[in-house]
């Protein structure tokens, strides 16, 4: 009897049956119908638990009544250990009352032994329905995961502005400290504060890049910077008993890829490695140049752990969709990693030994960063000569720090927290010689403020503080007659000093 539908593969069928002869008849009926299957027979609760512990079958076929054991007990054991595996009663005597009870307790179907023609089609239907239900659950879980990531992206975007404002003083204050004291110990302290500020801003950028995705489908990625970003993101998940080792053999190593996707691959492999080391160990991220089989130079990124490792059977299925060894895993992470690496014209390889650890090698086309970095002394910033500077910024801490810093350079400062306050200053004290305005001010926008100032006769320069990727003016729409300079945030005081001096020239 041919069975319609997609091929089911070789089914693993568990028979709960005390009669070897009846079990053999059931097996023959299923095989003769064209289903491929392997069978295991049990007739006691302990034997059934042992069989289920070795792995979930595709379906369980059970007699209703057996000496010392019953089909209802078998059903309860299955639902306890593998609740989604289908269960069909196959009995010689099952009345209407028993049939209703069987379905009520969770059986998928019931078949009369003496009328077995329906058995193969019932088995095929139950297996297909169970697999469809499992796939629907996985799709729903992935949808929920995507929705959580979207919520995380919105949260990260909302917090980024406040985090940058909190960190901004760590970039401004060190220059003020150095300018007011020649104490070398205070200078070293200023360097530490500035480094903390830079690292904090890099961490915010890394989180935003990860949850939002890179704006560029392909970009030149310096591996050393990529590793630094991944290392910062991993620190919050790093157990105390795991050591992170990062080594880039040549700081010029670079690759053409999507930054966010490559970062996702390294984070996925690294988090898997951390979970594989419950007793601790070392997680290594290593980048080096190696030769391919055709003699070409390749970039090899190695993610290596000292965890529990994997056997050959697990490694063989590692990149199969929905295959996972985790209780709450989706089986899609490594599939995604493989797709990302291959889309960058690379390949991914794994070597693992149980009890020793696992090593993933990512082989990608190599590029070298050729931009030279010559160490030059920063040019001296000319001091101000009392020029009038209007600073408009809604962030109180940054406004105060900018005022103090520019005053110490010899400028005459006027400070305003929003566009309306800036207009009041202008009406009371006249137009400034240069205006420094944050792109996110309230009441009047930066563009509206400059247009109003132009109407009042202002024709000096304007320095606009902008977030990366968020221009204040579209191309060609800056106020006519005002020379607009853009200063990206986060701010560093030396760059502010140079921008003001250059604008005034």
C-alpha cells in the first residue's frame, strides 16, 4: 500500500508489547506498506525507561494490557520523558470507553490488532504531525527571539545617547587636568581617565553595531579592532574561572566582510566555548596568516577552548539545521556561522576531542591594512584673544565643561542650554564671533537657530556637534552665508580647541 506525503526516512519505532509474535506481525505490516523502520520491543516499565534514555523514538506503538504492565503506564512514562513523541495504542480489545480514555490521557490514535490495515497510514500521519508541530514551535521560538533582539536594539538605541553623555566628561576632563597642572602623576591619572572614556564609547558603539547591524554589506575590517570589540562584549559573560586569550600576530591583518556578521560569528563560537567549559579553562581568539592549499595567503581566525569536546558523530552533524546538543538550543547558530563565512568567500573547519576541547578555524581571504600610522606631535593650538564664543548644548555637564575649557584658552564664553536661551543671549549681548551648537538641542533645532541668527545678520562660522551617521543638514541645505564645520561626538578637547581656532581663522 503506497503512502502519500514526503519521505519520512528510517523511523525508529518502540514497540511496547509482551508478545514477540504480535510485535513481529506489527513490524511486517509497517514494512510491507513501504515504510522504512527499525524496531525495539519492551514489555516492562524499567526496560521502556532505559530505551527512552538512549534517545527519543519517532513513535511508540503499545498494547493496552500486559502482565505486570499496562499501555496507560507506558503512555505516562513517554509523556514524562519525551512529551512530543506520538503514541498509538494497538490492542486486540479496546472498547469505546477505553478508546475515549486513551485519547483523553494523550494518545494520538488507537488501532485494533485484528483490523491492522490502518496501522501504516496512522503511523505515517502521527509522525508527520509531530514533526510539523516541532517545526512550528521552533519557528515560533525564532520569531520570539527576533522580537527580543528588536526590542534590545530599540533599548540600546535609546540608552546610547544617555550613556555617551555620562561618558563624555571622561574625554574632556583629562585635557583640563593636563592644562592646569604640570604634575606628572596627575598627567598619568588624566591618561587613565581618558582611556576609560575611550573604552566606554567603544563599548557603546560595539553594542549598537551588534544589535542594529552594520550599515555596510561589506567593509574593510582590521582584525585587531574586531577582536577588541568582541573582547569587550564577552567580558560581561566571562566566568571567573575562564581566561580569555587574544592574539593577533600582525596588526595589519584585515578582511573584507560585514563587520556585524563577522562579530556575530565570533560571539556565537565564543559563547558556545564558554558553555563547554563548566570547570574552567582558556578561551583563545587567534588571528594569523596561513597558506592555503593553492599557495595563496589566507587569514585564519581560530576560536579554541579547553572544554568537554565532541565525538565524531556530533561533529558530523554540527552544521545540520536544527541539530543541537543544548537543552534550549535552536540548532541554527552554527548554520548561520557557516553561511556568513561562506558568503565572505571563506570556509569554516572544526576539530574536537572529547575531554580535550574544540577548535574552530575560520579561513578567509587575507588583506593587509596598508594605511601607515606615523607618530607626529600634535600642532600647538593658538590661544584665544577674547573672541566671543556662544556654546549651545542641552547636556548640562558637557556645556559646563566646554565653557570652562574654552575660557581657559582665552575665549569669552556665553552658554545656553537650548535654542531659545541662545536667542535671548544674542538679543541681550549681541552676536558672537563663533557659535558651537549641539545637533540635538531643544526648542529650536540647530538648523533653525542658525537660520534665525542669519536673519539677525550673523555671518560667522558655526561648529555643529553631531552623532556619527546623523547629519544635521542634508547636502546643500546648510544656512546660506554661514560656514558650517562638523565636529563628531564623542568630543575630545584638543579637537574642540583646534576646531574653534580653525573656524576663527
